[in-house]
C-alpha cells in the first residue's frame, strides 16, 4: 500500500462530503416531516375510532332512555288504576328507580356529547395541520429528489472510485482511517506543513518529518491523522 492510496481516498471522501453538503439539512428535514405526517395520521385515525365508539355509546344510551321513558309512562298510567296504597307505593318506587336510571344515562350522554365535540375539534385541527404539512413536505421532497438526481451520477462515480481505493489499502489501516475521519471532521489525511502536522499544527520531530518527506507513512501523535509530504 502507498500513502498515495490514502491521499486519494481522502480526496474522494472530501468530494463525497461536499456532495452531501449540497443537500444541506433537506434529508433530515424531510425525515422529520415524514415522522410528523405519520404521527398526525395516527392521531386522526385514533380520534376517529374514539369518535365512532362515542357515537355508538350515545346512541345506545339514547335508545335505553327511550325504553325507560316508555316504562315510566306505562307505570304512571297504572297509578290511576291501583286500588290500594301498597300497589301505589310499589309503582311509585319503581318509577323513581327508573327515573334515576334515566338520569344516569342522561348524564352519560352529556359527557359523550362533550367528548364528541372535543374529538371532532381535534380531528379538524389535525387534518388542517396535516394538509399544511403535506404541502411543505411535497415541496421539500421535490427539492430533495432534484438534488439527489443532479448529484447521483457524480456520487455513483465517486463511490466506485472509493471502492477501488479501499481494496488497495489493508484492513487495519482502513479501520484507523475510518475512526480518524469520523473524529476529525472528515479529514484523516493531511500534508506536512514545514515540520508540523497540516491538520492540527502540532510540531513533529525532525526525524519523523524527514521520514515523511522521504515517503514514509506516519500519524500525528496529537490528532491521529495520517501525515504525508507533497514532495517526495
């Protein structure tokens, strides 16, 4: 392996990073908007399910109340037909019991109506927000697709060249290179600057600088970058 292979790999990675920079925050923004869109869709779906349940419960209670009212009306009519106090008291007790049941259902219906209003309001607000989000998302998706399309051919060529360079470098060096490039803002290979590291500026020993000028491969003790000489 030659230090030139690492230099070439660094150049390719720098160009790939430049291409990614052209996209800016678009990929991240599109991803975040996608997450928001999915979240809103789930909220709307859950709210509609809850609304359906509320409507069913409301209709059920209204039906039960109608049946209770019919029973109350029948028992009330029977009050005029009783012949003794015992029968009268029994009927009035049953009527009061039915009225209590009806009142409980009416209270429940009121609660359902309030819940229904809140759910309908939530659905409307979320659907409005979803429509606004879709407009923004469609615009950003279009920009991202255009940017990806414009850089696709160049990126494919660079990635092909990168693979060709990687196979010419031993695995242990590649592992170190990948760690350094991640830790040092995308720069793992730098040229010698006088007798110093061209990355962090730290001074190198005269012997180390001399060996680098002779074409040997060394790393900076301070930043860990690979240092090479442009003049052999």
